[in-house]
């Protein structure tokens, strides 16, 4: 009986050892699995953290690069705006100092009869007559007195440039009907002369009516000689003078009148006896060139309103660019604070 009890106790001890070994191996397997899970989790967390850090770093670099490019663009735009403002002000000053000449043409039905002041000297007026439609009829006997059918006056006055010289002018009323091609034909005769050149001087002024209404005609002629140019026509030719009128408006608003002319010379074939050919004959025709008065005035092309509008636009662009740059700087500072906050949170989670 005692042996049977001992054998039973040995079996129980052996079974208990086997169970302990089995439990120990199970526990060791579970612990190993838990360690493997923990190690895998740590490795995965490390991989995710490194991936998130690299992506955050890439986004941060991209945002900073874009911000720098935007600021550079803003500075470039501001430089362009400043240059545009400077150029606008410079152009306005240049245009204001150098006005542009404007030429326009005014058509008229007829002109105010101009005055023709001739200085014949020793020559004698033989004929004076108004003709129409370019028709000119010479006297039957050149060198002899013919028909005088025109309005004229003799005026004596002192030369405005040489006080001791007395000038004698024959002032004739000029053509008026430009549509009918009115002209004035004059013929002068000069006896034998010892001068080397034979010529008659003349000047044109704007209104024969003003001359007639003037109370001091001598002073009027002196003023005309100061204001208008003097031309000449030669003997032995028929000089055809075509006139055109130019009105110029000065900067102070005053108007000045100037005559332009085109002269054509036609040789006169003298059929008089040889003994009479020593006397000089002068033929001159005055006619309007066309029915257009040329008006000249200086125009300042610089418009102050356009300049003000451009400057307002430029300053508005500068203001907007400065405001945009200010917002961009604030945005960069805000992004930097967020990045620092995220880094601090990530460090806290990792720790």
C-alpha cells in the first residue's frame, strides 16, 4: 500500500511539472508576441513621423519660396509704377515747355481788301485797273498813260529805321473777290535812269479799310513797314504775284497777320522804237492764290487731367502693392508660428 501511494505521488508531481513547463512556454510566446507588436508599432510610428516631417518641410519650403517670389513681384511692380510716375511728370513738363504748332485752313467767300503800298521812286503810274477771271489787258500804247480805275492814296512818312529819310508810298486797294479771281493790274513807266538795276519795292498789309479809317496814316505806314516784309519786282517783266494770308495766334492771345506770295516772271517783248526802249516799263499783277486763310497757333498737347488720372492710378497701385506686401509678411509670420506650434506638438507626442 505504501509503494502505491508513493508511485501515485510521483505521477502527480510529474504532471504538475509538465503543466508548469507548458504554461511557461505559453507565457514566453505571449510575451514575445507582445514585444514584437510593440517593436512594430514603434517602427511604424518612426516611419510615419519621418514621412510627416519631410512633407511638412517640403510644404514649408514651397510656401516660403512662393512668398519670396510674390514679394519680388510686388517690388518689381512698385518700381515700374514709380518709373511710370516719373516719366509721366517729365513728359508733361516737356510738352508744356514745347507746344506743338497747329495749322488749320479757313475758307472764305471773299477777303477784306488788302493794302498794296508801292514805292515807285521816279517811276510813274500809267495804268491801274481791276480785272476778273485771270484776264489782263495791256494798254494800247505801252509807255503812255492809260486808264486808272482803282482806289489809291499817296502817303509821305519818315522811314522808321532812318529818321532823316523821307519815304513816299502809293497805297492801292487790293483785290477782294477771290471766287471771281479778281486781280489788280498795274503798269509803271520810268524815264532814262543811270541806275544799274531797275526795280520797284512794295509791301502788303491786311486791310485797306483800316488804312483809310486811320487818323494818322503816316504812323500807320511806319507800323506796317515794321511789321511786314518788303518785296520788289523788276522792269522789263510782267510779275504775277499770287498772295495767301496767314494768321498766327501768339501765346498771349494776340493775332498777327503775314502774307505769303508766289511770284512768276514773264518777259515783256518790247516792240517800241529803239529810241524809246531806253525807258523802263514795269508790269505787276496782284491776285489771291486761293480762298483759304491759314491759321497757325501753338497747342499744348499735355493734358493735365490725363496726367492727374495716370498719377492717381500709379499711386493707387503703389498703395495696393504696399498693402499686399504687408499682408504677405503677416501671412508668413502666421505660417511660421503655426509650424513652430506643430513641431512642438510633434515633439511632445514623440516624447
